[in-house]
C-alpha cells in the first residue's frame, strides 16, 4: 500500500530543489536515475533548457485559471518525474505555475521515478513506467485525480509516428516540435477538465 502523505512529506522535492538536483548532477556528469550515458546527459541538458524556456513563457490560460480559482479546499501535487525525460521538461513547469499562482490551494513536490518504483508501479500507463505523472492527493492522503504522461492528442500522434519511424532521435524531434507549437495549451486544457472534476 502506497503512503502518499509519507512520500510527499519525506521524499518530495520542491520544484527549485528538483531543478537544482538536476543541475548539480549535470556538473558531476550525471543525471537522475542510473543511466549516465552521453545520450542521457545530452537529453538532460536539453531538458534544462526546455524547462527554463517554459518557466519564462508559461501563462495560465483563462479557462484553467477560472477552474483553479473555483477549487475548494487544499490539495497536494505529487509529480513522478526524471531529469532526462523530455515530456516532463515540457510539462512540469505548468504544475509549478499552478502551485505558485494558487499557493493556498496547492502544494507541489517531485519524486524520482527510478528511486520510487512501488509508486510508479501503482500508476503504470499501458503497463509502462511512463512519466511525468501528476497525482492530486487530498488531505487524507487519497489520490483523487491523476494525469500524464502527456496530452491525449500527443499520445495518439506518437503512436502513429512510432508505426512509421523507429529512429528515437527523429521521434524526439517530432515530439518536441509539437510541444513548441502547442505552447502548453493542450496540457492546460486537459488539466482544466481534470480540476473541474475534483471532489
């Protein structure tokens, strides 16, 4: 049985601590997780740039802002992520923007997938450990909503691309091209639906 409150309180990192951990590991020629290959270091460096760009540019869409404004009560965002994950780099700054815009409603913490396998294994996507995963936890420690690892339309596009393309670099380029054009809009639209249905 996963104790979400315990993980949040004792293992969770703030967004700043998560970003600092990634930066510190890169200085040591490492990334989060166990694979410190040149490829993973390259992905992580790119992701630091992506997160910084989204941090600077993300604004909450009016619809999402309105939904969040109406949320009653207080919730914890527990995000399962890793520094090398490209989807996470494009998405987690949105979670931070929500938490910093509504600090009395939401607390945000990050945990690393590969050091919290029982947690990710309780929240698999089609049998895989896909990230990022946002878990919305109430004050009693219950998960009341879940989102991730990417917007549905992108999941569908990616399935199609994978049927035509096996080169992971080419797939990553298409994926990040989509995120760059979308500018977090689709992520925010899906989150607006999620938060509108909070208990």
